[in-house]
């Protein structure tokens, strides 16, 4: 066909799609006979072929045709880019297009053709002589090709009086492959559009992170084009979709994060890849990333039981709730995961956004800390650098607002709020019947001062709980949420308290004589201007990258 040779036949780099009309049987190309049509992908060996003919619409019978009959024929090549189906139909010229195609197969041509590609016709380049006449052709994009008016087509040229064929012609004709190649123009246009849809932002330095990078096309198909029906939720930094990777059939959560500049992007991606190497039963696995235009896309393991929030705050009577044993188990699990990030991994990982909506539940209802969108990495023993302060109202440690330095103890503070939240079934910012807002930690502290700590427990638990465990969790929560960082325990100590390996230190009124709301307002953060715990705040002056991961 003049398209490939012995050296490159079958090479994927050919980027070739062809429909061959073949009058020579070449054994080396596995031809079925000397009168067939075939679909060729990067090779002269057809992926599908059949003897020339067509199916009658009236009774479904098959009518043979001959390519060397000197009778005009029509050829339709249709490609459905959505279904990835190729159809080839060949009836005589004056026949209406049959309903049943001669050839029909599934093949994704977007993986074959390059950009740009060309459409047209090609004939054999062998020593044999043959003549082909294209009387007319048309194609259409996103619609059927325009109908050709056969009455306006030129007549076939006279080939002279019918004479017996010479022996030379009979010998040379089978040697030549008279293959007329018709490539569908609609495929080229479809390919360009699909490539624009899947365009990614990729820089040379990202080659070292290759195994951790996902193709945008894979994520697009996994979420069916990021349809709303797959939307799991929306946070301060992006939308999260449920998806299923087509090749592995693995469920994933795909988060689209907007970012406005390239400043610090290399370091940002490096941290993502580093966090992706963390393995712990109480941490949601960060699988990798993708970049496209002004979006950074993060891919996480999918947690089938969703976020902890819906079990604590759902207003529907038939929605599930958690008993005390489950809550205590989740608190201990998240504590274990946070301890691993702070002290057990090769680097110190400061999560910076610990809250109930970032805790997910796996199929065994284990609590897993997820969404590392704001996480920072430090070497063990290194002094943290001042950076942009971002987080959720009600979870920000006072010293973080003041200094802009994220440390392990600034993570302990929101974990304390998290413990109170899970135990009390209340959000970090509460509102009384008169509409006055106050902080959950101050409300629990009032109960502690009034020796009515158990009255802070979520009333939905009824009487099914361990009073000792409830008191323990609430007191640890108050210690962790102490306004003074030096008064807070480390996560290792928190685990020891929860497991009963170390007694909780005696807490006096002097130790817990503070009002968190008043203290934060003195630090310059107007907590009451924010209406709920999902409100993101951003303070400080130094920023490596806008947005989160």
C-alpha cells in the first residue's frame, strides 16, 4: 500500500489506520484471499478482514462482489469515537447503504493516530500495474457524511474493447497488491479534540516522579468526566470525586485543587511524592498526582464508609450513628496515625488540617486521617520555617496564628478539638439558643470546672458508654487543646494515656484556667466571623504555593 516496509510493519510508531481493498493474496500478511477488505492498524496484516460483498436488508443474505469486475462500488468507513467502533460497508454504487456492515470491530483510534494526522488514498508500490478510479468522496464530523449524488459523478473511462487478458497480465496482477486505502477524516478531527481534552501540564523535572504521576485521561475516564454524580464533597481547596481506574478496577478518590502559580511547584510535588510513600493503617494512602492547566489533581485510596462528619452531624433520623466503642476506636486510630507522622516516619510530617471531615472510615470502620493538602515535611530535629498559615476555624493553635510556624504541637491542638468533637457530637464552634457563638473547648472546660464532664457527652449515645473512657478522652482533649504549646502532650504521650500505659497527669484549675475564645481574639483572629468548622482561613505573609493538596 506504500505505507510500511518490512522493517517497520507492525510498529506502533507508524500511527496508521487504513481500510484496504485487496486484490492480491499475500501469505506473509495473512490475507484470506485475493478479493477482500481489511482493517489495518499500524500494519499490513489486518486486524479484521472479509471477502468483498454486502448484506441485503430485505432477507439478510450475503451477496459477493468482485474488486476486479470493473463495476463501480461505494465504500463507507464509519467511526464512533464514544463507542470506539469501526464499521466498513461496501455495496454496489446504486445501492442504498445496507443496515448491516461488512466489517465491524472495536478499537480506540485515539491511542493509534498521532497529532497531526493526514487522510487520503494510497495504492501499492509493487511492480504490477493496476488502475483505480475515485469518482467522488465525502466525510462528516459528528454527523453522517454528506450523501453523494451518483448522477453527478463522472463516468468510468473506457478501457477499450474487451480482449483476452495476456498471460503476462495474469501473472503480474496477482503479484501486485492493489490496495486502495481510505482513512476516515472524522477520526483525525476526533483525535485532535480528544487530545485537547486530555492535555496535561508536564515539565522536564517531573520525569523523576514518573511512577507517581497519573495520566489525566485515566482520571477523566475513572470519574466519567468528573460528573456531579461522582462528587463526594467540596472543601476549601477543591472538589473530591469518586472514581474507578479502568485497568486495575481500583476505587480512588480524586481531588481537583486549583493553584495559581508555578512558584514552589517542584518542591510541592516532591512533598506529595514523599507523602505517597507513607504506609500506615490509620492514614489514607496518597497514590499520586496529575497536573493540568491551572489544576493540581491528587489521587487517594477510596474509603467506602465516607467521612466521619456524616456519622456525627447528620440530621436524618435513619442515618447511621456511632456507638461509644466505635468512637473510642476511631480516636485511638487517628492518634496512632498522627503519632506515626510526627515521630515514626523518616521525616516529620505536620498535617495542619486535622478535623472530622478529613477523617475517613474504611470498610472495617477504622478511622484514617486523610487529605494531606496542607501537610509540611521537615527533617527530624530541624527548626520549622515561617510559612503561610492556613487551616480551619476552630482548629487553629494560638501560637500558629501568632508565629506562622507549624510544629507537631500545632497538630496536637486540633487533635484535641477533634477528640472533644467526636465525644460530644458538637462542632468546634457552638451556638446557644440565644444565637451566641462560643468554642467547644470552652464549653467542655466549663463542664470540667462544674464537675459535670459527662454531661458534655453526645446525648445520642444514651447509657451505652464507659464513663471512665469518656472522662479520659475529654480530659486528654482539654490538655491537647491547651492554649500553651508547652502544656500539651506529644502524640506518643496521648497514645500512652489512651492505652492506659501512662496515668493522666493531675489537672488543676490553675492548669485549665483559660478562655480560648478571648485568647484567640487577642491574637487577632475573629473566630466569630466564621460560621462553621468548614470555613478555611489564611493568614500570614509567606506563601510557597496557593491552595492545598
